[in-house]
């Protein structure tokens, strides 16, 4: 307190030798008020400086568009030149599905075996978001993740890898739906979704024999194919049905089922269309077997 008194004492006129308590108090009040005014002035000046700072809305639209394109290209990659698509092409070209050969598919960023499954998936999330944005306009049919050979050596390893890939995609969902955390994942009504798009998921691995509908036709990789349900609508595919005209196929679903059967790769057709989607996501080596891959989290 003595320092403060000395400070104000020095500010008083020289002819005043002994300030009264009221004079001292008045001096303190004046200094406090002066400091407050100074603070308000500096604050207002800082606010004016912030207001003068340019935002993206102040840029020329053409220049802003160029900047957006640069960021977009940096965060995504050219999906048409992926090694993944070259490896997946034999499955497309040899599949009995009548839509497979002409399907427009994008592939994940090249796999890096030095990092985890989850980190590899995260590298492809910007590209998957781009896929969802362009899906309807470009009539895209699928986004495929290619995993190294080691993940497809046996069904248990493959099922676990599928779980971790889909969980990583789900965790990165921009809409925060996190479908893989659903309590009814193995029940009717569940569907895989990402960025407001729903997907039918099909998987392929070398642990399946040549006469299995999920064979890789000798390709030494395994694949997780995300097919947007919108694609089925764009191709005007008939609604699912438990009925098949085996002798005289009428619908395209009939044709696909008969083609797989004639190739020795028949898959079970249930008596109802209301069944858990997860049951068909990873098939057993015995095509009629249901495997609980969603519990294989090791």
C-alpha cells in the first residue's frame, strides 16, 4: 500500500505538501477511470482490426473456387487410376452378376502395411465422402476396399478384418450415425450407412473355394464392396423377392440367381425378404452357414 501512496503522491502538485485523504482518494479514482478508458479504447481498436480481416466470403468467387479445388484435390485422389480397381477387375469381369462388368467402381487409397487397418481406412475417408457426393450424378455403383492377402487366409481372420474396416468407416461418418455401434447390428432393420447413404455390402476373399459366390478368381487379395442402394434404384432393379423363376427367368433378379446356379455357385434364397443384412455380409465357407463376424473383433 505504501508503494501505491508514493505513486500518487508523486503525481500531486509540488506546492501541496500534505494531501488530504479525500484528495488522495480522488486521485486514485481518476487513475482507475483513466485505465478503464484506455482498456476500452484498446478493445475497440482490436475489434475494428478483426472486422477488417478478410474472410473467404470477401474473396472473388472465381479465386475462391480455385482454392476449393486445390484443397479438394489434395484431400482426395483420382479414383479411376487405383491399383485396387485393377486387382478387382477379374471379379467384375468373371462374376455371374449381369451388372458387374459395366459397374462404375471407385477404389480405396493404396494399402500401407506399416500402419493399422483403421489408419489405412482413414486415409480413404475423404475419397469415400467424395464418392457419396458424386454417386447419384455420376451413377456410381460401388466403392471397394482392397485388403492384403494375409487378411483373407481363413474365414476368422477375414471376418475380423471386415469388422475393423467397417467400424473405422462408421466411426468416421460425417453424420455421426456410427451404424456399427448399433445394438441391433445382427437384427432385421439394420443397414450399413455412411454420410447419409445406405449400402449393401459384399465381401470376397481367397479363403472361399472356386465354386463359392464370394471367390476372388485367384486374385491374392480380399475385398469389401460397398454398393450404394441408390445404385439399385438407378438401374431400376426389381424389389427383392423370395420367389425365383428358375426354369424361365423373367426379372433381372431371376437371371442373376439362375446364372450363379448354372455356374455351380448357387447361394441360398430365403423364404422372406425380411432378414438381417449382416447375415449375408460375410458368408461362411459353407454358403448356407451364417457366421457372426460382428463378434470377431480380435
